[in-house]
C-alpha cells in the first residue's frame, strides 16, 4: 500500500508538470516578477512550452518548461535569483560518470527515470535515479562520486 501512495504522488506530480494552465510566453504573465522573467530568458533562452506559477505569498516564482526534450522546473525568488532547478529524464541524458557509478553496483537493474536537482552553482548536482528489476524498485542518490541507496520497495 505504501508504494501505491508513492506512485500516486508521482503520477500527480507528472500530471501537474504536464498541464498548461499558465501563460506559455514568459513575458505575458503579469503576475511573474519582471526580474524572474529576465533571469529566465537569459538563463534558458531555448526553453519551450513555458508555464509559470507564483507562490501564495509572492516570494517564489516557478517556471515549468521543456529544454532540449527534458522536462525542467526552475524556481526564482522575487529578486529574480535562480534558486533551484529540477530536471526529469531517462537514462540517455544521465552523465556517463554517474551511469558508470550506478552500473558498478546495479548492473542487473534498468533505469526507469532520473530526477536531477541543483540548488545553486556552488553545490554538486544530486541525481535521484529510479531503478527496477523483476522484484524491486530502488532509488539511488548520486552526488559527486558518492552513491547511496535511499529506497528499496518490493513489487507486488
């Protein structure tokens, strides 16, 4: 039952990310900070299918978009500073060094998906890799050259 709740949350997140309820042009949504829009256009000039949300208190602006066939979410503060970036993709976009590290321990499992998280330019990127085999789901976190299994769920 626990893993079904997690799958439901994942499906809800995927549905949220794929909706187009907000303006797709970063310059047309009047609720988005001008500074955030300027930083966005400068940082992600090739972004497509852009959708914006604003936090209830107006302190955080989130852009959902596609960049080079990768679903991406970028968070900006009201001053236009890029706070964090999430990217969702398959094995083919995973850096080879990260893939080699994962396959050194999980060679029998297949990569089901990757969530890449970067908070700022001074920190290492964290890769959360979902793996599967016939009986289990695994989540492996890779930061730098360190790997940690954070979750292992039985398939039913």
